[in-house]
C-alpha cells in the first residue's frame, strides 16, 4: 500500500531541523515492553539531576489523538484515515509541546513517536520508509531512540496480565511485523536496543547507563 499523504507546508517551521538546546529522547517498542513505566522512571531520573522534564506520549490527548483513541472502541478507522489522524496529531504535538520545550532547553521524553507509526501503520500495509520521510519533514529526529525489545509470546503474556483485551493491534502476526520494523532501526546512530525481558529495575539501569554514555551532558 502506498500513500500520497504529504505534510502541510503551512505547519512546518523553517527551523524544524535546527539544532535544539534541549534533549529529546523517545521510547519505542511493541505493546507490553514497559515503555510507559520506563519513560516515567527516566523522567524522574532527569528531574533528580535538576533538569526540567516534559513527559508526553502519542497519540496525545488533543483532538486528533482523542479521535484515534475513540476509534479503538467505536471501530477502527480506514488505514488512510488512521495515518492522516496520526500525522495531524503529531503536527500539533510538535508545534505546541515538543518544539517549544526543546527550545527552552528542557528534556523531552516521549512514550511513542513516529517510529510507532512506521511500525503499526507499516503492519497495515504502508511503506515504513515513506511514513518516516513524511514525518521527518516536520517532526524533529530524537537525540536518542530507546527501542525496548521483547519477544511476542512474552509481550502477549504481559498484555494479558494487565487485563487488556487483545485487539487487532496486539494480534500475533501484527506484533511480529511491528517488532521487525522497530528492530530495523537498530543501526541508526541515535538508536539503542534494550532487552526488556528482565525485571523493571534491570531495564531501568540499562536505560540510565545508555543515556549517560549517549548524552554525556545530560
């Protein structure tokens, strides 16, 4: 499946890719890897070191993000609509929260970003590389991408243990494809893969060690 979607030029700042004084970290991975917990812990760690932290997630609680969340209960959107909603939501997120926080020198930590769109919409048939191209026309590339990796069987067990029902996103074949797409990013200079099979504290320690090396001025 291909997409003719293009970013709205009026929503793109000319300085979108200018060097930013803040620090931008994204946590990614399939459902069940513990991203939300580790994002909160990382935020607390930075705060304990005296940094101003903005912790956020996608889809957001904005109008487009709410539409995406509502669709989980009311019926999944078409692939084209879903991708467009993610793009609209992300544009607002970048303009209203991410870019201003980075410009102010804050640490921005995201639980999911356009890499999740590459993975999940890629699993629906879109070209992940094209999704990346469209997003990076207006969305800043993170300083550090932390990919929490977990085998699909364990992910399913964790999802079940937290009481969630298994929806289309979490079906095995879809998750396998999503995991493949996430791991295809492992050779990017800003990406690190973290084994999230172990206890939460061990994963937290791995993340903090990576951040200290990758972002020495943190």
